[in-house]
């Protein structure tokens, strides 16, 4: 029988602890955000200067149709896109914002939500991969915000 050294045992305990903490946090998040409630995520994109229109065109061509398919299925309630009317400072600049309201929080975090539609919509998967790679080459940063409503009358 193999024995664990003190450092290996410590590493094992830390790994197991992190696993339980991560799963507990995720389950608490899901229990607090009822899977029956709509769940909204705002996606912000900051693109290389001068390439915002190209980025938006690629997003509309390659990603939006996938979201529309998920919306037709009922997994997504709505998709809205915005761009700023005026510019801001470079440190606070964003070029494109997409607000997606999912049927529930579980669907919002499903990494494979749109995967089933890719082959149907994009038979030339190599071209899709190349186009998406280019879209991400234009990207400087991306962040997601999960807004929470604040009741103002209470």
C-alpha cells in the first residue's frame, strides 16, 4: 500500500476542498437564482480601434444566428445589441454590448447551448472557425455582467 507524503496529502485536501467549495458556490448561486426565473447577461466587447463595425458584422453573421435558433427553441427569451452613440475614455470604452435574457440561469451557463445548431447553420465548419478566430483577433477585451434589479420603492 502506498503512503501519501505530507505535501501530497495537503495537496489532495486542498484540491478536494476547492472542488466542494466550487460546487457549493455554484449550487447556492443556482438555488438563489431560481431555475424558473429569466436570467439576463450583458456582454461587453472592446475592439481594436477602428474595427468595431467589422467585429459587429462578424458577430451578426456567425454568432447571432445561433442565438436566434436557441430563441426559437425557447431557451433564450430575447437578444438585444447596442453600441455607444458617443465615445468615452480608453479605460472605460466599450464598442458593442449584447444583452441576452435566458429562460433560466441553468441555460445561461450551458456552454453547449448553441452547439447543436452549428452544423445546421454552418456546413463549412472550417470557414466558421476561421471567421470566429478573426473576430476574436479584433477583440481587446470582453466582460459579462449579470445585472441584479434593485427595488426602488422599498
